[in-house]
C-alpha cells in the first residue's frame, strides 16, 4: 500500500468519525391508492446510516411560482465512501442528530454528486425548499 492510499484511508476513518447523525436516502418508486381513495407515495430505501449535513457555502435562490415565492437552500450530504447508489432526485431525511435536534425530520432532494480523485467521503449537493 502506497503513501497516498494510507493517508486516504486514515482520512476516511476520520471523516466517518464526524458523521454522528443518521439519515436515510429513499427513491420514489410510484404511488398506491389507499382504500379511502387517497394516494400515497411508495419508496425504495437506498441507504440508512451515518451522515453529516453541511452548509459551508450556502446557495439560496428565491424562485417564484404563480403568486408563491419560496427559498431553495443548497447544502451538502456527506456519507461514507462505502455508500453507493445515491442518485439525483433521491430524497434525504435526517432521522437522528446528536448535536442539532432541528435537523431531525428535515427533507432534502439530491441535486448532484461532488466528485474528486482523493475523496475521504461521498458528498452530494442537496436542496431544501423553505417556505
């Protein structure tokens, strides 16, 4: 094992040590009609486990739809390098947070991956729509 690989493995262990929150990533698979006539969205769980949500360079936009104005906030989802299969459009929600209870229950949509050669964690740009 070369020096670069040893350093990268150490960096990955340290990055994972900071992932003290828990999230799940789901993909919409369709809808079902309930007995009362309402519909519910169905999901396939892609990942559930350790994560970290970061907003180092917030990217807000204020689009309008009809008479409604809302704010879209961009953050970053960080998960271990062993996690695969997350795609643009997947839904992320935090299920537990040791240090920020306001993260629990918040929902984001995966907007795209952030890739580079020497990653210590997988990073995905995520967006949240705020009222």
